[in-house]
C-alpha cells in the first residue's frame, strides 16, 4: 500500500485513491502519419521495465482526478518524488546511482568502525 | 448560436420526488446511540469548473462566497457551501431550487470566459453524521485521516468510502457530511448502519413531500 | 498445590500476577473438564492441571506438550469452539485467554492426543515419509499423490473449518499516527512514553492482554520499584493521554510499503465462543487496524531458542524463559524436578524461579567451560549443581513418551561437534533449554530488508532498514540489545532522533534507573552432539510443528540442497503456523555446519506477512454478504423489484434482465421461463411499445470552446458539422486502432455536448478523456463532468411509442418536426425532460431523460397511460435480442480489444479525411490492420431454425478435418428471435465479409456439429424504415 503525495492535493493519500497508468513521458508522435510502422509500434507497445528508478504516470482517480508523475525505485518501492504534468523529474537513474555510490562508501566506513559484519 | 444549454430540472408544480434513500425508514438502535445519521436530500448540487482566477470574482459577486483555492477547503455561507475538489473544480451545494437561478447568474457574470457549470443534483445526496462515535464510523469507512486532530472544521475531501467513493466534510465540531452518489447510496447507507451497530446508530430519513418550486420558469434559455 | 490444579502454586507463593484466583473458570479440553482462573491462557491452565500431552505431531504422530509461552508455540495448537458454528482451527493455546466454558480439542490425534489411534499409522508413516517426501512422491507416478494425500491429511489434521456460517462479525478500521510502537516490553513502553510526551499521536500495541512484555516476569528493579510495577505505572500514564491509543491483544502482522502496518486485534475472543452483545448490539470478534504511521518503532523483542537434542520433543521439554513466564505470571510450575541446559547466563533466571517456587533444580548443564556472572553466582549460592562444559544430549521418557523422566548430560566439544566425556543420566521430569535469543525480525523483513547476522549476540538483527524505509526504528531486544538499562537509553535516543527529524520538539526526560546485572558471554551452540551420529541418534527435532529433524536437514544438504531456501522447501522447515519462530535459526545453523559454512554465509529465509495466522473473518471485515460488493441502483430499481424483475449484473449495476409474468394458462400461478418472458417482451416492442430503464449508460457533460474539436480527436467519425439539437453515434478506438467504446453524443449548444458511453465503460471513458486532455492536449479548452447518476433514462420504443408519449408531453413529436437523431426539451408528465429520438432496437424510439429524483413521477405516468398501448417493461435480455437483430454491436461482447471499426463493418463511422490524426487513425493503416483475413463481424443463420448457437462456440470451415481443427472464428452473440422465428447469431470469422452465403460449421463438445450460413449482420429491417414511422 503506497502512500502517495498528490502534487495537486498537496498531501499524502492512500494508494487505493490512485490508478497507475504506465510509463511516464511517452509523447504521442506529433505527426503519426510520418511515423513508420515500427516507430508507431514502439510508441504503442514498448515500455521500459527498469530495476531501479522508473518514471510513472498516475492519476488521482478518487480525489482531484489529475494526472501526475511519480519517480519510483522498483527495487525498494520507495517513491522518490511526484511532480505535475508538464514538469521534468528531479530524480533520475543517473542521480540515484551517484548518490548510492556515495552512501555505500559512507556505510562501509561505519560498518568497519563498529565492527559489524555486513 | 447558443454556447451552453440551460436546463431547469425542477417541475413547475410539485410532483412525486424521491431521494436515492427513500426506501429506508427511520431506525433507532434501541440502546443509547452514539451516532446519528440524517439524509439532507433534494439540495441543488453544481459542479463548477474553471481556472480559479477566472471564477473567483464572479463567485464572490454572485454567491457571496470566497472561492477556496487551497486544496481540501470548504467554505460555508448564506448561499450554501463551496468545496475545493481539484485545482479547477468545485462543488457548490445550495438550497433546493436555487441552483438554476445561481447557474444563470454565474454564467452571465462569467461572460465569455472558459468555464463549465454542471447540475448534478439528481446524482448525489447529502448525509449528515454526528454523535460521539461518528468519527469511529468514518474511520471504518475511509482510509483518509479523519481524526479530528488532523481534519479541522472546514475541510472536505473526496476519497474511497467502503468500496464506493464519497466526499467527506467536517462542517462543525461534532457534525460531518458525506456527499454520496445516487447509485451507491443504498450500499453506503447499509454500510454505515452496519459499521455503526456496535456503537448504536440512529437513522433519520429525509422529510418526504418536499416541494421544490422553480425559481424561474424558463425552458430553453440561450446565451450568445 | 490444589488437587484440581496440581501444578498451580499456592496463593501465598507471591507469584501469579496475571490470574485472579477469585474467578475460577471451567473449561473442557479433549472432552475432559478442568478448572482454571481468569487471566490464564489455555496453555497455562492446561499446565496447571498437569496436562502433558496437548497434541500429536504432524508427521510421526508423537505426543507433544507445551514448549513456549507466546506466539512462537509450535505444539499447543488447538481446535476451539463448543458448537459447530464457533469452530476456529489452529489456535495457539499460549495466546488464547481462558473463558468460562471454553471448549478445545487437540488439532492432531484421534480420538484424542492421549490415546492416539493414528500413532500406529504414524509409526508406519514415518519411514514412508522421509525428508522431501512430497517431492519424491511427485517424482513417482503423479497419480499416486491422490492416494498419499488422503492418507496424510487424515493422519495429520491441520484443524478444520466450521461447516456452519460464522455468527460473529468482524471489523476493519483505518488509523493514522505519527508513531506506532509494536511491542510493550521495556523498549516499547519507553518509546511510547517519549513519543507521547511530545503530543504526537501514538499507537502502542501488544499481542498480550497485559502490557509490559518481559518486565512482567523479569524480577528486575526499575526506578526503585519492581519492573512489573514500573510497567503498570507507565501504562497508566499512557492511558491517561488522549493522543495515545492502546491496543492490547493486538498483533502487528504485516509491515507493508511506506509504513503501512496491519494490526489484528482480538476484541472479544477472550470472552466466549461468540462475541457477547452489548445492549443487544453485535460486537466484533476481531478487528483489523490498517495503520499508516509516520514512524514505526519495532519493539517486538526476542524469542528464546531451544537447543536441539535427542528426545527434545517429548512433553516436559520447554524453553527456559517459558518457565519464568508460567511461574511468575500464572503461578504454574509445570513439574517438580528440573534440568536446565543453557549457553548463556540469562536462562539461569528460569532455574532460580523454579527453585524459588519450591521446585527442585537437579542440575544446570552449562555449555560454557567457565560460567561466570551474577546469576551463576546466585545459582551456586542456592546450592544448585552446575555442570560446566556440558549439555543435555538426550531427554529420556516414559514408555509412551508422554513425559520426560530423565536427562542424559554429557561433556561436549562444541568445535569438534562431539561428546567429549562421560555421560551422566539424571532423573527429572522437566528439561528446559536456552540456546540464546533470536530477535523477532519478522516485521522488519516484511519491508524486503534481509536480516543480518551478528556474532556478538549470536542472532539475526534487522538489516539496514533506515536506509531503505523512511521512518523505521528497531529498539530493544528486537535490535539485539538485551540489557534493560542500555535498551531503555537507546529507545529514548532513537525516538527523540526520529521525532526531531520531523521538527517535533521532544523532551527525552530521565532514563529510568536500573541495576544492570553482570552477565558472562554466551557461547554459540544450536544442535547438541549426541554420542551417536546425528543420522543414527534418537530424533533431534528442529521444527517441532513440521517434525523436521536435524537428520533431515543433514540429509537435505547431502542430497545437494545448499541454498537455505531450498532446504526449507525440501524439509518443510518453518512451514507451519509458527513459521519457524523457534526452529529456523537452529535449522540454518545445522545446515551451515553440514555445508562447512558460517551462518551468515548460509543466510536466512525470507519472512512474509502474516506474523501469526489471521482468521478469514478479520481479513474480510464487513465486506461480506450484502456488503461484499456495492450494488448500484437506478432511480426505478424498487419498481423493478416490486414488478418481479430478474436482475443482471452489469459491472456493479443491477439491471432488470427480464420481467417474468404469471403464466396466463397456469392454474397454480407459475411464472414464465426466461425464454417465454423474452419472447413476450420482444413482441411487445416490435408490435406495440416497450420501456427500458437505460439509466445506467454513462453520461458525460462536455463544455468549452474546444469541445467539438476534442470530440473529433477522440471519436473515429466527424463532429464538426453536428448542429445544436442533433445527436450522432460515435465510435472510439484506442491508439492501436481497436474499438474501445461507443455511444451517442448530443450537441446541446455550440460549446456544450452530452456524451453517452456504455454502462461498463462510464468510468474508464471519463478517465480516457481526461488523460488525453491533461497529458496531450492541455491547450484545448474543455471540461468533462460525469452526470451518469444525475439523469434517469427511460427508453420508450415500438410503433406505439409516439402515441403514448404524446399523451404526456408538450413536445411536438411529429415525425417531420422531431426527426430521427434529434433531441427536444419539454415537460413529460409535468417534469422537465430532454427527449432523444434515437433507437437501439430499430423501432421508433424516444429516450426520456429527467433529473433522477423525479424519475418515478414519469415512470409511473408512463404506465398509467401505457396500458391501452400495451406498454411492456423489458430488460437487458430483450434489449440484446432486439439490437442483435439489427446488427448493433455491444462493445465488449461482439468486440474483444482486437476488432477495428472495419472488422465490424463500420467503415461508415470512420472519418479518414478528418484533419486531425484522431486516436486510432494511424494504426488503421498498419499492415496488420489491413490484412484481408482478419476476423470480421458477420451474421450466422443456423440451417436448423430451432438451433440457438452457443456464444463462444468455435467456427471451422471443414468439419471433417482432423483434431485439432483450424478455427476461423467464434460466435459473439446468439439468441432466438421471436420476430424471425429462428435462432440467429453474430460472429467473427476470418475474412468473413467475403464469405456471405458460405456455410460454416460449429462442432460442439457433445459431438453434434451445427451448420450455419454466413449472412449480413443485419437480420431485421435492413433499410431502417421502422424507426422512421
Ligand atoms: Zn489529488
């Protein structure tokens, strides 16, 4: 049961109020007739399934009925941010990888200090 | 060409009127009841949509209500109540028969701006809930945090209610309101009576035969 | 000790804090009546009465007794309930409060656990069921499983569900708090006190009826008072604060994403078989609290680990701490002569409590070479014999194995895993063991965090949860922190830190004073070596509930199972209701030893919710029977009920299906069959006039200057020329070109439209409009609002529809002034209405829409005037027949997400030349959607007029081909047409549009093959003249 911050209602709400709508930031080709069958097929059917940071489109279905984006870690299910339609994510796979490398260094230092086997 | 169609749903002369809960008779828990549930039926419910900057002045002028622009805010005044539903959507509840007149006045005040006003009076009804255990009954029914410490008077939210949905509002220290959809009303009321059983719950139905007269008899008014 | 409760200590013994000796209670176990006291658990009451055998084991049918005092109990699992309806299986006697009249039976064993007839079978079954039995049996002919399964289930009852319905009610409640504290031992109580002092909302739960946890029997002194007294004071202070919710008898069972925790409160299970009523009102038997917490403080404590030795499953073998619990809380000393085998100082408390309670402590076998600590000193001072460097290698029992009668104690070499010296046999009736403590990490593990082994405390602790879960702290013994003083200090610090991170000021206050005992270091020992090798020694049990032995684990590793998850599944270790709470660590240690690994290398298995079993009632709550799922009603619903309608579920809506009438020719007042009713309703519409409650159709009000443009993008057909006063049928596709919904949309004014959707599509279509508006075309000025429930809709249809409606309305209904696909506004039966002249039956139709509160005024007026026109209410079945005769599709029945408009023969509804690339257009030019052999909608006319094809029946071109036949399509809709007087169907057939006139075949499972002719999907009035009269 996720606890999701709706950027329009400006508060955390229970997952049961929301519907997930798949990967975020998939723009419909502006001129579909100019898009090849393959490109159109990619737009329709192909989605990322990353282990780690994923940007998703959700709707606050039982609530304000607004669509918005969630950046979520598919490993821990942690929601890293939510942001409105039209905005770009502040957290990305790259930024998280960098931060994790950083904190791993710190954690391994602490573990050694306390003599706790990891 | 007219931009919008007006429609006054109320008959010129009183006719049979049925609330969605008309078949529920008054019940009393027998013991000492700590929850009382009433239907406040036949009010006029309107959905206002538009950018808040577009609506705010006209709403103030016509309704005498300050359009709530903060999420989850409910304002109450003589004209009725006005609740934030989304950044561009509000629920206006006014006395029976007032909706059509106010809709006309709002549309006139708003002129050529982009907005929408929709009458939904037949589609929902209002339940009042009060008593010492009203909050407990709500806690059984919605995952939204209705603890009075977290839910001040003047807050209203749309959330999941049992397996249906409801608008939940706190109108004063003791009193709560639920706006429920007509088609789910039977289910919601049965749910509430069941959830309230352990505390003792009384149900008071809407008064029957409420006569709703038209504010103005206009069949098809158009506006260019 | 009283005669009736031989193991109950006398009232002047000064122990028994939980029981009320003034309130004796009667209870029945396996048909025998006993006495206990209010405050007892069923387990303490059974022990007080000297009941040794409480169960038979799962696989070998060995007699088993109580071994523990809490949720970790693997043996004392009972079937509760005096009446059939009140049966509850798999209740832990250690957690079931005693009440007057409680009736329980052993879960396993027939006729009872004492005189077990199945024992013989068990003895035979044991050798038949070696480790990995299930898997090995599956490898044998699979058909044998059925034989084996029956035999196993009978031998090893796992409790049984009641055959009558549960008279009790159950409840769910949602709670929110800033701090949820799980467990009310010293760390939990301290955490709750600190958090509550800051004013934030705190929930404290504990699975026991009394808060205090280990403080209730620790014998320590805190702030100058007995620990149990300090706990009572703390609870009183918390209870007085209105920001604190105290939940005793409440187990935290699942820890889900983002600090969502489910708590299972047993509200009235301690009061009787069924919940007592208050003022005649039912009270819930148990309640599931769904808690969303900002911070979760896990203070779940630790479970003592028993040692693994031969004969360790006989009644009279207990974990050491359970003795202290039974003596101090319940005044029960379950034996006379005790031998304790330990690896640590802490367990000495059990021997000291036993001694103080007048029992004889024969010896303490301490695995450490040089035991040294204050408790050791106290034991020595009490004159207790301490055997250093040794352990109980085997418990011996009486002939039937009903009770321990001795302990074989040997000097052991832990490193070498062997008995290193003489073995001495001591006579005793109780063997208590302690192999150390396992922090209760289950809930932490639910978050997906793997436990981490710590050599210094010889246990797994929650892994690095803080980095993974925001707002989660583990305090006290659950974090592997045991000395009371240190854990209180740590709990205070952690809670202060958590709240301060949220900017909440909190007074940490003074950490209570407590004397810390000097304890010697513990030694790592799990399985005690025997003087025979494990495979040949008497059985040494690791998982008592599943009868998993040390030898079984050794065998599993020898057979190549190296992953602990595989060992678990191969041996069934940790599979029972106790989920391996006592045995898992020992099992892992044995596997590690056999594999030559360390425990951290072997790792632990994953714990999943629920921590303890939760009854179905609590999971269901009040979402059952009439409240299982919402039933949605239209404004005319009660009229339909009163007029005998049978209902069809369409989503959550209840729609009238058909209205069976009393048969005219029947003397006994029999009702029509469905077929008869539908034939009558169809004829009424085709010949006179019928009325349908169509209120369930989705309705969406659309306003804004770009409303028309928006419709043009979302529908396949054109909307730019639709004039005010007109309506148009529209088809919607997904962007893959497949039909997703259809309906009639009306132009109310230039910027104002009313869209109708299918009944099932209402919610999804509104979301569909919003997603395109909000994510792709936010620049379009348009708003959508659902008005599905606002309007009640009545479809008057049939040749007499105009005549009937004319009696009730001021609207000019003349065929030339109010044309087909137009709408008008006026009063109907005195009620303002919008009337649409559209038709889904092919007949002249008027759809009357009024505000729903006035619907019954209009509906009743229709019937008041309708009799002379033969007005007949009809339901969805008749609607289906009539629309299918016209070839009108139902989205979701005649389509399945793989049908394009062209597949449906609806080219007329596709605007290829519209300027905007509307949703679905591009996909309709993909090579796949242009294929000529796509499945296409056609009509099927069975050659035998009496045949009604089965919906879903597969279609083949050559009935004589070999099976599997090549299937070219299937029937989507099929009915008997009273108008045509034969069966007919709609179907999808590969290349069907070019097969008109061909014969196709429908082979049925019963061997009959139907033959049908492919025909146009329009069976009736192909020119559409009837709607235009
Ligand atoms: Zn929202």
